[in-house]
C-alpha cells in the first residue's frame, strides 16, 4: 500500500509545483540575464563596452555551469550518499540568493563615496554559473516520466510559464530602476528563497524518462530538428547582442530611465503570445514554414531595432524600435518552440541529455556580445566613428546569422514537397 508521501518520494512531480518553482525562479534569473544591463547603466554608469563585456562573462559562466551541472551533482552524490536532487535544488536556491546581496553590501561599504563596480562583476561571476546548473535540473523534473502528447503539452505550457514571468520582471523592475536599482537585485534573492516552498511537493528525484519508444514521426522531422538546431544558437547570438545594446539606444532616443525596461519588454509579450498560439495550434507540425518565418522574423526584427535611430528620431524612433522588438519576439518564440518540439519527437535521448541544446544556447549568449564588444571598443578607441557602431554590430551579427540561415535554406530547398 502506498504511503501518504509516496508521490513525493517517487513518481511524477505535480505540474503546479514544477510550474510554480519555474515561474518564481524565472522572475529572479530574468532580472540578471535580461535586466542587469539596465541596472549597471543606472547604478554604475557602465559604458556600452562594459555592458557587452559583462554579457560575455555572463555567457561564458553560464556555459561552464550548464556543462558542470551533471558532473557536479554526480560528485556530490559520491561525496554525500543519499543526497537527493531535490536537496541539490534547495542548496542551489540558497547559493543563488547570496550573491544578490553584493550590490547592497558594496553600496554600504562605499558610503557617500564613488560607487565601486566590483559587485556587478562578482554578481555575474557567481550567479550565472549557478543559473546554468539550475535549469537542467528543473527540466529533468518537467520532462521526467512523460512522453508523447503529455510531454509535448507539459513542455508547451512550461514555455508559457517561464516566458510570461520575464514580462512581469521587466514591468515590475521598471519603477525600481531609476532610484532603487540595487533593491531590485536584492528582491530577486528573496524570490529564489521564496521558490523553496514549492520544493515540498517535489519528488526526491525526477521520474525516470520513459523507456518506451516515441510515437512514429515522418522522416522530415529529423531534417527539421537539424534546421532548428542551427536556428537556435543563431537566435541567441542575436538576442544576446541586442540586450546590452538597448539601454544605450534608448538613452539616445531620450527614453526616461524608468521606462526603459518597459519598452524593452515589447519583445517579451509577443513571445508569450506566440508560445500560446503554437501550443494551441498544431498545423505547423512537420512543415518548413515555421523555420522560414521564424528565421526571417528574428533577423528582420533585429535589423529594425539596430537601425531605429538611423531611420527616425525621438518618439518616431521609439515606435520603430517597438515594432522591431515585437517582430523579434515572434521569431524567438517560433524558433525555440520548433527546436524543443522536434527534439522531443525525434528521439528520447535528445530530450534526456539536453547537452547540445545548452551548449548551443550558451555559445549564442557569448558570441553575440563579442560582436557588440568589438564594435564598442573600436568606438572608444577612436578607430570607428560613433555613427558606424550600429552598422558594424548589425554586420557582425548578420554575417554569423546569414551563414546559419543559409545552411537552413539549403535544407528547405532540398526538402521533398510533402515536407514543405
């Protein structure tokens, strides 16, 4: 006879618990991975090149954390027999909350003097690799023990949960950025500690992945998986180059500091809406249209954002930027959804391992800011005129994206009519 807590020690973790844990942690990590560049600009007066350098550090440390997650958990289990994955998640929450106090501690140490930059760098150095550890563990609870329609549906709504949390992050942080930027970071530490209440409903271990084979899928699914694996890192190259660029661009447009995070969220809400639409409508399954439209929307949206200051000024430029961000968000959702869906459909191992996806996303997070950093340093050193910054960033990111998009285009052109 099962004991009252048998569902917690083994079996599936309830959706409400894993979704709640995801939502609260997305609120926290969203402030760092998406809002840190606004906070550094307002609280530490970071130049554009410093924001790009910080983004490079964020990407590199995230890759380290993601790749080390599996070996680290295995080492902890050998060192502490009986240690559960649920306990590892609890420890990760505590460790992620601790660095969030550093900006406040730094301000206290500085007193009335000039504000030191070390808390911003230390925050990313300590926090980002822990985020790389966190999400593979969470995904193992989301996908473990599920297959077929149940797995696809769970992952689909999980996409909606974490992406909608980021919208609230940008809207909620906006009032704090202008005068209380350090408080925003401190609150995210509290969010991580608050998320621990959901762990009470977690199983000690993620349910094992089902051993049964996946439902039959058409041969085109394999080609679509490869195509989306090329588009996925491309999307994060573009996204990670755009993030550090937005604060400076909005300064030049005259957008008030308190409204900048709200304007930047213009791509997040369309992404949520597209996630919902693609979850409810399955007509894109097995067709190349999602890859084509998603890639075009992503690149076109990025181009509009980077060139907004050159084609308009003032409020008109802000309007152009908003349109570009909305288009960009739609592309991001289409590419991410396709990559996850075909990974699940083509093979169980692709879902269970997740290593390739994490490495590709981490590489995108790093390569994108490198393009912006190179252009920013060239401007700071007088090698490049300031008005050539946007075209250089667009050109560098565009070159990488065109190469990857060209590889996808070859697959689209070579697809059989039944898969087009």
